[in-house]
């Protein structure tokens, strides 16, 4: 599976790359090179390590009425019955 940057990585890289290109156009090759190196480091630091970018929230159903609820809620929103995890 090929590596694909996340949206956060793209945004960080593009923001830093704009300043790097402007530095190259202004003749500051050292600063442009440092900015490109910083962009590579920022992309590497923003790499998600084992966690998905969009996590799925699972729901819990009430044993009494069958209503859907969030897993961190203590009681059912419909009938008020305590939820079992």
C-alpha cells in the first residue's frame, strides 16, 4: 500500500513550502533549504502512528427500549434506564 499524506500533513507542507519557494525566489537558498527540511520534519512528526484519522464512534443500545446511545452516557436518553457497557 503506497504512503499517502493526511490532510494535516498536506496543509503543513504547503504552508511551509510557500515560504521556502519565496525564499528561493528572493535568492536566500540557505533559508529555503532549511524551510524545506523543516517541512519534511513536520510531515514526519504529523504521521499518525497506528490511529486512524477519522475514528468511528460506536453506539450502545438500551436493553429496555432499544434506543441508541453513546458509550460514555450513563443513562438511556429515551427511558432513563442505566446503560450496560
